[in-house]
């Protein structure tokens, strides 16, 4: 019977595949953003949390919009995202218990070194975006309802422009994560809005560099929310709340502060500030 | 860190990822085969109204887009979906289900064709032997075992290569549902293009290795069992 080894292998495989599920009693699912994962922050702070509490945190990295939707469907215990208005609506609609501010970094406008829009070194994001529009320079938009995407749309609004609505040829929505957007901007020599954490950790900078930074409108706040157990009874509220409590505690905040790439701090803790 | 360094240094995380990829895809191939092969054989040997339409649909389903299968299984297994009670979204089990759904039609459709051709060839003998339908199906499947092996490999290859379905239903969770293809997608998005292409070569090598092993088993079996 030639099939027997295959059958045995497959049965072994299924047995092994079901193992992690039975060992998951002390774990939570956190729906978060590509920026927190791609920048390596979770890889740095989660082992510290695990060492202290023994709780496994399983991170699903999505855009903020999708992460909130994952929470809304009850497929995550905690959401950790960066779009304050959407987060507050999530809580107001009863899907989240309470929003805690955690940390911030800032957005930077990235562009090609050749700088076709002539905005390199600028401090005013509105001036920068208007120049991109006037010169019709390629601009890569996330187009995925992520936190960075909604921040970008707000900035265009501040510049009294609406490329997402009028869809000029130079405005390219790719519907993908931050890293993919940076790869695309690098390939088409376009401008792109990125969070600073992902930019610093990004390995394929090529001909890209920071064009505009330092505008206070580029502020990027992260918040964390427990999915409401009254909506979804299976939510692991004790474990989820334990993670939230740790993230906003002195210890969790210090872990965030300690995360550096090439000596640069990526995220700035500000729990308890009302941001 | 290049992929080669990871392999040479015996990086435990890389091996865990490769191991999970194999577990998920082999399990999915197994389930798809257990359901798909008898189903394909049964369709080959049976005449019923709407059979041609069913065959066209089955053949068409060989082209199911992984991302659509992933979305369908996601909606099914989500806590807000009909099977949400199981709580297996974002687990390896969900990934096995998605890949089995993806390649089940491939295995069933190809099996049907192989068995139908074989049936045309041996029909008179099998009818003369006065076998029940179940025995006919079993006999033909056994006779076609070497062709079926190739079909299994086709299904395995399809499942091992896809990223859309496992990304959606697995969530690409580090150390839990991260497999080769989702790692490659992630490293690409992080701009680690050298590592991504290196991991891609590792994946292709593994698929080649499994095909080589299957070929060796087949050669051995042909010599020993005829």
C-alpha cells in the first residue's frame, strides 16, 4: 500500500497542527497596524510582556480600518491602532470598552532625491502637498483606510485639495500596507506619506529621502482598546486588559521608549495624557 | 541577514516557519485528496442529469482565486460568521481548511479525467468481473495510483505556492500562523528584498525536494510492485 506513508505523514501533520490551539489558553489576539509590526516595535516589547505575565500576544498587522473591523467582528481581543476619530467612534458604537492613548510618533513626507516638486527640507506639509499638486508629481496613496491613509486625506483637506475625489493621473492609490507603499514610491520615484517608525526601519530606501517633516499637523497618535465583551462574550477580557494595563504602565512605556533603530527612538510614550 | 545565513546557522524561527508551511499544506492536500479523489472517481463512473454541467463547474473551480477562497473561509469562521463558535479563525486549522477548499476541486477534477479515461479502457473487464460500484472506484483509483500521485503533487504545489488565502484566514501571526509565503510577502513590504528572494528560493527548493522524493518513491514502487 503505497499510500500508507503519505497517510501517516498527514495524520502526524494534523496532530501537530492542532497542538498550538490546545496550548493557546494564555494568549490574546491583537489587531494592530502594519506600522507597529513592520517597524519591529512588537518584536521588541512583546517578549518583555510575555516574560512578565506568560501571556502570548498574537499580532495581526492590518491597516487601522481593517483592524477596527476585525475587532468589530469579534475576531480580536484588543485593537492597537492610530486614527483617533475612528477609535472614538469604535468605542462610542459600543464595540470597544475604553480608548487609552499609548504613544505617538510623527508622519513624514517621503520623496525622491531628485525632488521634482521642489519641496525638500520643507516644514509645512500644506505647502508641500500643494507643490506636488501644482507640479503633478507622482504621489503614492495607501488607499486602504489605514490610519496613515486617513491622516493623508486630512492633510489634503487642510491643503484644500481632493485628489482622492478628483483622481488625477499623478495620484496613485495602491490599497496596500506602508512598506508596500514605500516600495512603490521608490520604484515610481513618487512622494508618499509614511509614519516615521516604518520609514526608519525600511530597508529599501533606494532613492527616497524625507522631503517634509516637523509640521505639528504630522502628529501621529496611537491608542489601544479592549474589544467589548458585552458585544462578543468570548473576548478574553482579563488577559486583554492585562496587556493594555502593561502597555500604559511605567514598565510598558519604558519598553516603548527603549526601542531604537540605529540610535533613533521610533515611538514616544504618552499614556495618560489625554491625547 | 541573508536567507543563506539563516539556513546555515540553523535559524530556529526559519525552520519553524518551513515546518508550519509543510504541516499546513500536507494536511490540506491530505483532506483534499480524501474527499476529492473518491468524488472525482464517482463522477467519472456515474451518469446522471446535469453531469456535464457539474464537470464544467468542477473544472472551472480549478481556477478558484486563493484570495476569494480565503475571504469565503474568513467570513465562515469569523466570530460574526456561521462557524464563529469554533473560534479557529487565525489558527493553522483555518489555513488547512482554506487550502483544502482551494485544491479540492483541482484534485477532484483531475481525478475524474484520469479515472474516466481508465474506465473507457478497462470497462469490459470491470463489468465482466461484476464488481460493485465502490469496488470499481477502489480498483480504478488503485490502478491509476501513479497518475494520482502527480495530481497530488499538483495540488500540493498549488497550496504551497499560494499566499492570498493563508494571509486572510491565518493573519500571518509571528510564530503561530506565519508560513513561507506570508513571510516572503512581509519581508518584501519591509523592504528586505534580498531576504525575501532568498526565502523564495528556499520555498522553491523545498517544493522541488518533495517532488524529487515523490519521483523516487514512484520509481521504487514501480520496481517492487509493478
